C-alpha cells in the first residue's frame, strides 16, 4: 500500500473511532478493586498458572467501532487531551514527572519498580524508581522513591530468587533484595558484560537497551544490533542469550533479531517484539511479534517479513554468509513498519471479554511523526491483524502533538493494568 494511502486510511480509522466516542454516552464505571493503600497486591497466580505453550490459545476476536469510548486525560503540566479506549475500561494518571520511564516489575513485597532511562542519549543518569503508597481512592501513587541512580541506560529490572536484576547497556548486575528497602544493602554483582560502543543513537544504530526475563532457572537477555543493517562481528549482537542466574553457561539462544526490546514467556514459550530495519521504504519491512525458539536464526539482516511473506534483503543477497542462513519462519503477527513494538502482556484471565487472554502490545511509534504509525496499545490478532485498545496519543503531524508513546504494559490483576509513556514521563493505570 502506498504511504500516502496508508496515512489516509489511518486518519480515516482514527476519525471513525473518535466519531464513535463522541456519539456514545460514557458507560457507568464498574466497581473498583479494593487494595491496600500502601502496597500493591499482585495476583501472581494469574500469570504463573498459564498453561503450557502448546495449549494456550490467544483471544483474537475482533473489536468493533462501537466498542470504544472516549475519556479525558489531564496532566499536571496543564495539558489535556482525549483518548479512545474500550468501553468498560477507565484510565487515570497513576504518577507523572518521570524523565523517561521504561519497563516495570512488581517486587515480591508488592512495590512497583520502574526504570527511568533519562533520555535517548548514552548517559549515566538513569534511575530505578519505586512507586509507593498506592491510594485506591485517587488511583495514584502518593510517593516516588529513588532506589538507584547514576545508571547507564537502565531499560529493565527483574526479581528472581532474592535478587534484583538490572539491565544496563554494558552489563547485567544483580543486588540482594531486602523487602521494604529504599536502597541496596550491598554492592552489585556483575553477572554479564556486553559490547557498548557503536554509532550514536540519533543515527539509528547501536541499540542501547538490554531486556531480560526468567524461566525455569534460566536468565534470557536480548541484545540489539550495533547498526541498522550490517554483518555483525560480535555474535552476541542481534540475539537473545540464555544463561544461568549467576551469568554462567551463557549461550546464544536465538539470533537474527535486530532489536527485540520486549521479551517474555507466555506459558513455556518465549515471545518477543522485533523491530525491522530502516531505509528500505515506508511500508517494509514490517515490525513483528513472534515466537522465539532455541537455535533459530530469525533472518536479520538477510531476510525480512512483509504481508505474511518472507523476502530476501537485496543489500545482503550476495554475501557469502547469506548461503548459510535459512529462510526464517513467519512471525505470528506482522505490524506496520516503524510502529516500533516494545513491551507486551498476555492478559491471562482479565475481566473483559475483548482482551481476556489476548496479547496487548505497546506500539511506541515512528520517530517520524507524520508517518502516523504506532503511539497506541493494540490487541494482536495474528497475521497482519491488530486493533487499538487505547489510542489517540498522536493528535497531529508535529512532535508537540504527540502526547504519549506507550512503552511497557504490566497486568496488575484481573481488573487492572499499568502502562508507561516514556515521552511525557507518565505512568497510567487502566481498570475495570
């Protein structure tokens, strides 16, 4: 589809959603979940009880235009705007004033930890923040504490067997975690190091972030490529690693993944978001949501996916390495080019028929605002089908009219989830 036609279609669909929002009365708010005013109460069994991968069936039912409503967002800095989201859901600002909040994790004692990357440069100003004193009446955190500062581009944290793991550009470190603590009690242990040089971020190369998750006493780490499209000289680039929790016995689990910022297990299956290369065109290659299996090369930079087909990248077709790389499998879902998928969540048992057991993905959006790509949270339906669940952050063709870029989503319990906006520094709370 030509870029101009795609943009026209996107604007038409957005207009249709807004018309539907304006033409319907707001639905009555459902009863809220009662929680402690000082600690969140995560329902760990929701995700922990997920079935084995071969029995999980995603909810891929369609969302109609009549399923949306409109709600107004008021930010502390005086900005007000309207979002469209599914009927029956309510959205509030749980906290704001962050620099660049990225990924979230609930601690064993029910505190919400958030990485704050500071900005898009290579810097040592990143922080790990704790959202404290949840007020269920106002749906806000009343206090934000700094757990760690002076970090180099911290993208993600994870809790595992008494440790807090932190993913920075150059290393994975871990600290012994003491419940209720406001700072680490001992120096960090460095368990893995990564190459940390390359092009400046502003040129589109050298992916700064590292992402982590755990499964069956193994740590998985996503390491982005050093470039937009090139033949890497360091095998750990553009790959997902597997290692023991102490960093030993590290192996390359999967490769050919240019930049998988979101990685997570659903049941026994590892899933990832993946961003395609730039400078081929406005519509190709697509960004992806895909299963990741051990030993598979997922194509970059030799292949890419577009409209449920795999294509050879002409730039590398004559490379001697190209003959050694098999054509990759089709991803579960192809997303429009430059939508930039980041965090995602499997909404296991969520109390809403349209998104219960569905996968929701944060589309961070193109750096070129006029592409009108992303800037929303969508429901994945497989193939090239996905639909907005929360949309409306992009309200024009300039950066000033971009009022949010969703980064990560975290299901809190069967009635609520959080998501971060790393552009305007906001943490949102969505609830039934």
